[in-house]
């Protein structure tokens, strides 16, 4: 039941201002378009505490640094397309 994949996006002010503001929506659309909303627990979080390497998105146990609206799609594709 609880094998949902967890995606946590940093919504602290640094990450948010440097791109996560757009990335939030990109991930949301991705989950919707790929019918993944029920398989994923997607939520925002406070500053991860290492803003200089951000913006951050955490997927499962892995923290991705330097995320932008393009590389996040590649990352999501790698993780979710593989399962199908
Ligand atoms: S705002 Fe994202 S790590 Fe600080």
C-alpha cells in the first residue's frame, strides 16, 4: 500500500527563486500527463539547508542538485518510464 514514490521539492526561498517556482508545476504536469498521481506522494518542503547547490528535488532517497525544468523531465523519465 505504501510503496508510493515520494517526491519532495525544496520550496525554500533560494531554490524557489532560482527555478523551483517553475519546476513545481513541471513536475505536477508530468505526474498528471503520465497518470502517476496515484503512485507518487508529491509535496514541498522547507529549505534543505544547502542552498548553494540547489535548486533541489528529492526523489525517493536521492537528492538531485541543480534541478531545472529540463533536466527534471529527464530524471523523471529515467525513474518512471523504466518501471513500465
Ligand atoms: S532554499 Fe532549497 S536548499 Fe535552501
